C-alpha cells in the first residue's frame, strides 16, 4: 500500500471513531503545534494522545480529538492523583518551568525590528516560537481529559444525592463554578480601575494595560492588532463590574447542604484547579500567537508571498525547513490548500491530505452531518436560566457582527474574540465543551444562561429560528 493510501486509511479509521471537535477560525500554523503537545504527556503519564485530525475549508477549521484518548488519559491521571495528591500541582509547576525557557526568546522577538534581522535569524525565531506554542499548551494538554472525566463521574455521583432532577442542572453548574476570574474578566476589572484614576494618571496606566493585554482578541486564526485606540475607546464606554458571583456563593452553601463527601469535594477542587490552569494556558497561547504572526508577516513581505497562504503550513513543515527561500518551492502546494486541506497528526508528525483524498474525507464528514435529525437539543448546564429568542449562528469571528442585542448565540465553541457577541447574547448554545470550557467560564461570570456540549447545535439550528433555552435542564427546544 502506497504512502497516500496508508495515510487516507489512517484518517478514515480515525473519523469512524467517536470524537470531539473544535471548530472555528483556526489555522494549521497556530493550532497544530498546540495539538502536538498531546504526545509529550508520555513522559508525565506513561500515556499520550494517539492521533489528531484537522480539516480546513471555507475559511473554517476543525480539530478532532478521540474520546477513547480522553478516557484512557483520565484513567491514567486518576491513578497519578491517587498515588500523589499533589500530582496536578507538580505538573503545573513543571509546565511553568518549561515556559520560562521561552520567555527570553519572546522578549527578543517583541523588542526586535523583524525587517532588520537576517533570513537565518528570522527562521530561527519562527522555529523557536513554534516550539513555544507547543509548550504553551504542553503538559496542560491533560486538562481536556480531566474535564471530560470529572464531568461524567461527578454527574453520576451527584445524581444519587440530588433528589429533585429539576434542580440538577442548577446545582451542578453552581458546584462546578470557578473560584477565580478569567483573564477576560480580569482585563475588564483592570480597565475599570484605570477609568476611576485621576485624569493625569490615566495615560500611563493605559499604556501599561496595553502592554499587558495587547493579545486579548487573538485566536487560532491569527492575531488582532488592537492598538492603544481599542482600549481608549473602551474607556469611553459604560464599563461596569458585571461579574455574577451568585454561583460561587451557592457553591459554598450547597457543599454543606448536600453533605458532600471528601471524594466529591476533591473532584470539585480538581475541576476548579483545571479551570484556572486552562484559562492561564489559553492566555499564554494567545500572547505567543501575536509574536508568531509578526514573524510570518515579515516572511511574507520578504519573499513577496501572501501571509494567509503561509498560515497553511504544518508544524513539521516549518520545523524541517532548512532556509527561508525554500518556502518558495512549496508555495504552489500551499496555494492548492486554500480550496481545502486536512492533516493527520500522530507522534511522527502532521501530514497534509489534499486533492481527491481530501474530497473523499470531506464527503464522509458531510454525509454524517446530513444524517442529523432536527429535534430538541440536549447538552449540559453551564449557567442556569430560561430564555426565548432568535438564533444567531456564529461559526467564525466574521459572523460576530450580525449578532443583535438579545439574540441567542449558537457556536461550536466560544473563544475570547467572541466576547462582543457574548455580551449581546441573551443565551448561549455550543456544540462542544465541558465544565472547564471558555463558554462555561464566561457565561457564569456574566450571568448568561448557557447550554454546552449539544454536539449538533450549529448543524441543526439556523439563523432566525425561535428557540427556548432551558439551561437549568440542559435542553434547547425549537419553537419555530
């Protein structure tokens, strides 16, 4: 069997299995290094992810995880925690040590003028930042299986204690609410403090704020050059502390009221720890994306190539690139990827799939989507509440602008760049996500009723549909 046939078979076998999918504005050069970190868990756990699959077409990208990997990793993580109650804290400390080795190179890239460095130095910096992108997720890649595993086991344990099923969603949401603010909430709180300063102090404080948060609207589709003007304009708006602390208060109350045993309380502590780490992990990734994008823009300028096409480079393609001019040789192949490309990734690397093989894999996925039945959706409560409203499906940041005040935001997964749409939403519905996901964190902070993990919301709900979100029960009812 030839290489292409073998690759196609591996990808087909992967797609035949039960998967989780992240979808949105994601591109190979930014997301695939993050995924590669999943193979580095072997040294920590004796286990790692077996493979990933990526699909890019129509300006959208998908990253596919195997649920069997989640289950196997969760078993391994539980064993480590049983053997050492500080296992996760030690893993996080190791994660932070690894990051420190890249801080110096990030400072150099931030301080340099990319136009004045040599081709050799430019490529070296790019490779270093790609390796940093791997480590920005790094050992934190164990958080996804923790979220999935704890969610399933906590539900099972709590079902036995919460006698009234009508209250289950609200109680579960409160018990798994994070104790620490997300970086998005912290940024807004910091901006409020600046607004309340004497006029003479605001300019300097805002400059420092910009240096701290210039990356906050970045995503896996690239960086967003906010500039000082973004923060200056927000200072003129009606900023207010909208953080909803009600679930945190209810959490403390419920732990005593339900007489939760030490095993359940330990799970809640692990969940809280994972939420905070995952949020820090995302912030680290988004900062690094700004620096990566800066170097990619200079490479595109220097070689007279389109930056958007260089985004379609795989992680291993860049790592194995001997010199910058060699990009010109593979540029025609990269241009072909603009119509659609998939990557199969295992511990040996990420390999592109194009042409007929890509089309066949595309058909497999699309056929699976067509078999979905339009019906009421079920997911998990992230933030309780009941809302009736019109659907606005936002699959990427380009569709955020259509969101009207009071619309119900429907998306695969929310990301920081979705914040303007989130603030206009009366409710949120997502395909993916668990108790540590971005939508769960932000919806609780802002008090927006949210149902996560429906799997099919973006595929069966359409713009303008009238739906009732019964977030207490994790149900979305289609009215018309």
